């Protein structure tokens, strides 16, 4: 990649001076600072579980995320997200809700899967690594397979991908405590494959439905929201794991309790992601996207 970048950036087209109009937008220090503090607060809430302390830190972290979104909306020159970020009246809002919900909900296995399978069933960490790699491979392969799907099937593919992801999340709650490698692999493939078939089309719908002048922001907002979701999801998995028994020490009994709740706790977010996908696929969403195009 470094060599390819050097070759491309050394071409006459890339090195030719270009006139720059206007000034660069201000860097969003306030918004990103608020986001960083919010994620740290949520993560800190799970380090040493105490009802009042952890609840307060979690509430402050969630409030900080809301403030981050508000600050971002007030800075049109440097905003990270499009208008109507989580409004289900727009395919943009429903799509971003789906991205956020599934990004948060799918961190559990990658963060704690190796530890749980080793503690409960003596499964080698390398085996768990192969399963996580298989999830990523399923994402890539299914993305390629559905890349040329006709537009009229995109909504159905988004809904199918969302159902696959949610099924994988719920399936882990049984498969990990049971220690069935084939079933765990199947859940991982469902989760990765669901992302693979849904994500490209969710991104396209979000960009196509964005307001005039916000298409570029909307396109960049999807991976940005995904990364934020992963950060918040990793913090929340720490809270759930410690609240379920890991805070008292790593042992088989604690791992057995954590293995169930670590996935069941995120099933509601999986359901929310599916509802958002159905909203994207509804007649109202299609009508609004057609109106934006016109």
C-alpha cells in the first residue's frame, strides 16, 4: 500500500499545483473532546462496579454522547454527521440508527470470546482467532457476491442482513456457554455475512437520501458512526462483563455467568437495528428517497 501510494502521488496529475478556493473548515475540537470524555466515562463505569457510582458515570457518558451530537449539529462548517441524524422520518436517520445499534451490539465476541471459550471449554485461543477471522472473511465474500444486486432488491438485502446480524448476536448467547465450535462459527458467519450484505446498501441509501450539500458528509458519517459504536460497545461490554461476575475474579463460574449475559444484554440493540432496517425498507422511505432524487 505504501508503494502504491508513492506511485500514485508521484504522478504529474497528483503533483500539479491546484488553486484552492475558500478556507478549510475549523477542526471540531469541542465535539471530539466531548466524544472522547463520554467514551471514557462509560468505560470507567465498568471498571469497579458500584451501583451509584457506575450508574452516575454511565448516565454522564450517555449525556455526553447526546451533547456531542448537539455540538456537532451546531457547527455546520465542520460537522461530522448529516442533519436528522437519528430521525426515523428519514432514511438517513433510520440508516444511522441501524449502523449505531449493530456496531455497539456486535463487540462482545471479539472482545471476550477468546477469554470465555478458553476459561469455560479449554478451546485454544488460536481457534477463536480463526473464528473471528472467518467472520471478517464472510463480510468480504458476501459483500462481493451482492455487489451487483439490482436496485429493487437492495431493501430486501438490507433487511436480510439485519436479521442475520441479530440472529448471530442472539445465537452467541447459547453457543458460547455450550462450547459448540460449529455453532459458534455459524453465528460468527451470520454476523459477519450480515454486515457484508447490508452495509454497502445502507451506505448508498443514506447518501442518496441526504439533503443537498450533505452527501459527502453522509458518506463519511457511516464509518465514523461505526467506529464510535465500536468504542461505546467495547466500553459497555466491560460494564456487562464486570457486573456479571468478572469484577470478582476470573474463574469458571464467573465465566459461565458472563457468557450468557454478555450477549443477551445486546439483543435489544439487535432488535432495534432490525426495526431500523425495516424502516429503511418501508414505502415511506422509498418515497422520500425518490423525492430527494427529483
